[in-house]
C-alpha cells in the first residue's frame, strides 16, 4: 500500500532552522521514499512500511539530538504526489 504524509515540524528551541533542516536532510537519505519540501511543510511518499519506518527512526533521532519538538502530520493512503 502506498502512503502520503504531510509533516510540519516545530522545534521548541532557539536554533529551530538547523533542527528542521537536519530532519529533512535525514529523510532525503532514504532511497525508498520520495520527499518534497516547501516553505510550509514536507511531504513524504512511498510504500507504507518504508515511510513509517523512516519517520519512526528520524523522529526518534530528532528528539535525541535536538530535544523537544512538535510534529504535526497528516496521513492518507495512496500516492498523492503533485504532478510535475
């Protein structure tokens, strides 16, 4: 099953841009998922298990590396990547 996720991350720290950039860069290292970033959010697309595994690992890494952060996510089944 394909999955589409929209994520907005809100680090509760002064150095919030570095914390957001670090999370996005780490997501981009997964060849099995497709990541699109804009000024409002990051969208992740791919096979359900691959997307969920990447998010689980990288959200945990964020908490360990940067401390408190809020993640606001929307999940929908299917590949809803915008057409180019």
